[in-house]
C-alpha cells in the first residue's frame, strides 16, 4: 500500500513534513482495511513527530491492529533542511 500524501508536523519548528508512506505486509488472520488506514494516516496531519518516531509508531499500531506475519513500513520524507530522509521499520512474527 502506498500513501503519497502523508503529512505530519515537525515538533521543533511546527513546519509541515511531507512523505510517501509504503506498507508491505504478509497478513495472518486479519488484514488492513484501506479506508481505516487512510483515516488513521490522516490523523497525523496536526501531530508533532520526528520521522523515526512516527514510522515506528505506525508500524506498532498496525501490528497491534492486524497481527501480520511480517510488515515493513517505509517513510520517504521530502527534503527538510537540505536533507532527504527515508526511514524503514520492520516486524516479523516470532
């Protein structure tokens, strides 16, 4: 799944951060419902969060919600302060 319009807010400056969020997963008994995912990702629009923290929280919340066999969340953030950031968080069921 890909969300090219993800936004959150820098907790230090209050400036918006824009990213493409990519979610790859292998479901088990449950799956992610797309409208719910969209609304969940939109809930970050006014949240202050560092790039690494927001990607890890998205992964933790989705793993808790659908208990997949495997999941990877990638946040490909637009340039801020001259630096392009890509953050990847991965979960594998033990």
